[in-house]
């Protein structure tokens, strides 16, 4: 199979699956935007931010599992593939219980620090205290998605995410609109959708991947288990720091938007939903990068590599991945440039919010071409399990975000939010581009 066909085989199901992730938030925002006012949209934004604060810290459950599993797959190490599955799910469940235990303290502390009105805060609490009970499903699905991608399987997460999306749209609408439960109905819809997705993922693991055989693969020496845990936490420790820096940027964006009032908070929520909708298309190719680059490095590190099989040309794979992702970026630049107003109108019928959105439409048009490079590099570096460089890139990005906002806030007001977000993307692209050659040479030399 040609490299382009292999990229598309992995990327297309990932794109279809990834569309469902932002659609969950978009559906929530659209339902509330059409049945309530700006403070309800803002409340959903703050409620979503609360989950971002929690779940982004566990982003390594997907990213780390994907990169490590892809390399194990490339080495032909079936034992390690199953071990990574069980390690990731175990950590996801422990984390979910910890989140349940701290939920009241967490919400109280964050809402005390986030500038928003009393009405917005109450909506956020209602949304959070219902959806929080989906934590085991949400975190476990993150781990399973990473494992599926590492196993060169993007169809399984596509099926799971499509089910989650359909359930979310259907149940949220029925509860929020038909049953007139409002924001609470949206939260219940999201919760039910998450557990539905977990059920399907479990069926796939039990049948397609023969879980009983996987359990037998776990009966190896204690020394090997300890070494694998150390490797797992070493890589994911860097990814955890990266997640904290992401939190600075994305949660900081929402928090700072709230300081400009409920309308600006609603605007920032809608603009970000559309931007993230684009990013998940690009992430389809980034996931393909995680799988293919990780598999290629694993093949090169295999103890007994079949010399009759040609080694994967990693630079060629990386180059083709960037061609595809930049093409997606250009498409969305044109889409938002021509139909940006129509896209905004899909998410709210509040005229005040729509009018306020128009002055930021230029940022929505400009972001795809820059962000596509950042997202693609993330996928390549994840496949290479270059945790330190991934961490450092995001540290510099967080610094750039804060510096750009502080430097421009007093001059341009809310526009400083978008200047800062653009700066963080540029910092990621510059750092990762400069360091790729060093990482590649280091990895192939091992």
C-alpha cells in the first residue's frame, strides 16, 4: 500500500471520528443558544472550561498511549501493546475516582477565581454537577482511543465517536427542549452519550481484540512490568506538563474572555468552537502521523528486524502528512472567509452576540494555516515519543500566550485574546520545526 493510501486509510476515519468531539460542544452551545440567553451560553462555556481544567491534565491517556502503542506495534511486541491498554485504563479509572472526590472543592475554588456573573456561575454549576458522573467513561475513552490509534486502527474510535455524537444530539435535544430541562438536559445528554460510547468500545475490545488472549499476554516477569511502568510514566510525565500548559492557554482564554463581560464570553465560546471544529479535521492527519511515525520508529528499534522488508521512509511520511494537513488548512481558510457569517449563525440566534462576533471573524479566517503546522508537528513528535520536546514547545507557547496578552491588552481590549492565541500557535510551530532534525537523528541513532 502506498504511503498516501496508508495516510488516508488512517486519517479519514479519524477525521470522521474527530468531527464528533467538537460537535458535542457545538450541539450543547447551539441548543442553549436557541432556547436561552447569553448568560446561558456563557454558563455552558464556563462549565466546559471546568472539564477542560480536569480532563486536559489527563491528555496523556490518549497521546501517550498512542505513541507508545504505535512503537510497540512496529516492534511486533504484542505483550507490550496489551500492557499499555491495561495500564492506561487503570490510570483512567483511578483518575476518575479522584475527580469525583474533589468535585465540590474544585468547582467552588475555580468559580471563585473566574470573573463571571452569578447567573453564569449557576448555569455552570448545574451543568458540571451532572456531567461529572461521566468521568470514568470520558477518561477511559481517551485511553482506548489512543490505544486504537497506536494499533493502526482508526475505524474503531470512529464508530465509538459517531455513536457518542448521535446519542448526544438526540438525548440532549429531547431532554433540553422536548422535556424542557434546559441546561440540565444538555448535561444529562452528554453523560448518557459518554457511557454509550464506552459500552461500544468495550464490545470492540472484547471481540475484535480478544481480551482474554490479551490477559494471557500479561503473565510476564515482574522486572519487565516495573520497567514498562517507569517508561510509561517518564513519557507521560512530560505530556502532563504539556497538558498544564495547554490549560494555561485554553482555560486562560475563556477566563480572560469572561473578564470582558457575558457577551464577550459567549462570543469567544462560539469563535473557539468553530476554530476547534477545524482543528479536529487536521488532527485526523496528526493521528495518522502518530500511528505511522510511531510504527516506523518501532520497526527500526525492533530487536530482530526482518531485513527483507524495506524500512519506512520517515522523512517522506512526514512530508506527505504536512501536504495533506496544509491542504485542509487552506480549505477552511476559504470556508470561513466565504461563509463565516453563516457558520456563526448556526450556533446562536442572539443578534447581540452575532454582531459582536463579526469583529473577530478575521482571526477565524487566519488561524487555520498557522495551527495546521502546530497540530501536525504534535502528531509527528508523539509518534517519535519525543516527550521532552513536546513539553518544551508547549511551555514556550504558554509563555508566548501570556506575554502577547499582557503586551496588547491595554491597547486593543478583547482583541488581545486572539493576538495571544495566535502567538502561542506560532511559538509551537517555530520550536518544533527547529528541533525536528535533532529528534530524528537521535531516534534513528538508538
